């Protein structure tokens, strides 16, 4: 007598099936059929669809996906013919019982998981929101009006059109006191930090104070120049930014501390500027998402308080896309020549991208785009807060409402457990502990750093549901 196993009795709804499939199934026609079939194969291989799992009917799944029933039926038929699924007349379609799988539930922290379904790593923007049409229009106008010498080796500081456009934009929107002559275009913030590391090393600097919790890539960029990083203290009000007098510089994210999300208090802003004036030290301000504040009056850049003591770093990675490899520095005049020498005498940043960005800013398209993505990311953060109130009321939301990420406080001792659960569920998310400086004396409470920027609009609701499932 045949006895049905527990696995064979497993069922899945259309919504749960979509969550198990690592692909975007939006779009009409044969593309959906092939994408659906490929996603089911991968979900079976990785154990997200267990052997014996009963799949929704082709009619129910077609309604859920908004496609023709025949499209789903044909995908199911392909998978039955290949042996991935079984189907009998009058019976449900199921995953074949004897399929070899790598069950998600046996993955451990030491076992690298497959490609995650949902990218909730902080700092990544929604790449589907890149303004292709407006960018193409700006590219055409930039090419049509560019002078012939624009395509030579160029000024190592970067194209003058872009430096002028940025100087005006930053003065109006971030309170930066900027002269185009004292700006340097670079290929990302890490590139800018390597340049500054070379400048500091050339001045016989030995150490840079950094926030106790911050991007490891920043510390690595400074270490590559032979500089030691010193973790700053933390208290109930966030980072205490005044470094010891023997430090040569301090690196801060004052508008929206990464990853904790706090804003540096006004008294601490003036205190660190006073430190720089008293000791001759340098303040480096990473304003990585300063244009993406939501529910508060935007705090102006620290650089505006003391342009002769602060190096300002900005980037297009959060507002547009990291693939542009486009960032900028506003330097005190005394550091300009040294920074140019550290960068190299030939402009290393792609000229057409610089010209396009200059046109994008001066035409007003950049401002419109920033306002649009700011609304989108604010809506996502709001939906995250609302979902927490309903499904995980004990999880605390920390930090200022801004940017592409937030911090979720967890019950003590649960961070690693939640991260393991995230791995099993195909959710790529960061624990706060991974950003801690190895020599920091301060250990913050368990928390997740959740990036809500990367998922596309169609995937975000599924990613949010998956996040709720992994929380305590």
C-alpha cells in the first residue's frame, strides 16, 4: 500500500511560489513561459521547492501573474516533459518526488548559499529607476555641444563643464562652498579616499580617525596608503567626532551616518571643525546620500562651516547608479596640487559620462530625478515601518528617515540567528556587527542593516514579505 509522505502533501500558493522563484516574471508572451520554467528548475535545485510540493493550478497562477493560462500550462508541460514535474489527469501538478536537491534548510553559515532572491544589502539603489530616456537625451546634447578638446587627455581635475555644474548644484542643495577650480572628479568614493590617502601619506600622516561602525572599504582604502585607522567613541547621541590630537585626519558621514543612520548634532559638528583648526588636522566628509533626506529639513554639508579644513566627498552612486563610476571632491585650495598629483596627471574618469552628467544637472533633469527617487524610497521605508508594526512589533526602527537603508534593532543575541534564517530564505541582508571596527571598544546591540533601495518596484513587496518572515 502506498503511503503518502509529508513532503508529498506540501502545497504552495501562487504568492508563495512567486517568493520561491528567483526571477522577475513580469512581461508578456513566450518570455514568461521560459522564465517561469527556468525559475522553477532553479527553485527545485536549491530546495526552495521541495520534492512532492503541490503547485498551484495553471489557472490560479496565470491570474496571479496576470498572463494567459496557456503560458503557464505550456511552462508546466515543458517541465513535466523534462521530468521536473509530474502531472496526472484529475490530479495536481507536483515537483517530482525523486528530484536531487540542495535543501535550503540544511544550509549553514559555512555553506555559501545560491544567488539570493532578494537583495536588501544597504547602499544599493534601484537600478531599474535609472532615467534612461533623460540620460540619453543629455548624452546627445552633450555630444552635440562638446568642444573638440573634450576628447583629449583633459584636465586631471575633470571636465570644467561638470565641475562648474556641480559647484552650483552643491552650493544650492547641500550648502557646500565650492569653486570649480578646487574640485576633483574621481571614479567613486573609494577612489577619492585612495587619492586622499596618498595626499596624507605624502604629508607624513600616520593615522585617520574613523567612525566605530562604517564601511570596511573606507578603512581598506586608507590602509592601502599605509594609514592606521583609529575608531572614534560612541555614546547615546552617536559618534563623538573629535579625535585625539595625534590623529592627522578624521573621516565622517555626518548627514546620515553609515550604517547606524544618525545625524551628527550641531554642537559636535562645530567641535570637530574646531579640532581641525586647533591641530591643523583634516576633516573628510563623506556625503554619500545627503540628497536623500525624507522627513526632516535637510542638514547642510559640514564643509560649509570650514571650507579650508574639510574635504567634501559626493557621489552619483546612490542617486543614479554605481556603474557610472562618478564621484567628486571639493578640496581646500592648499591640497589641490597634491591631490591632482596623487590622482595622476591624466583624467581617469570617462569623458562622455562627465559631459552627460554636466548636461543632466544644468538641464534640471538631475533635480527632477532626485525628487522622484526620494519619493520612491520614502514610500518604501514607510511600507517597511508599517509592515513591522503589523508583523514584528518588537523590532525597533533606528536612525533618521533618509537614504537607502535603515537599522532594525533585534532582541539581544539574535542577530546571527536572523542572518542564518535570511540565508535559508534567500534574503541578502547585513548584520550591524559586520561594520564594526575591529579595535572599537564599543559594541552596539544586535541589529540588521536593511537596504530597501535595490529591489525593483515589482519585487519590493515580495522582498518585504520575505524580510518579515525572518524577523523574530
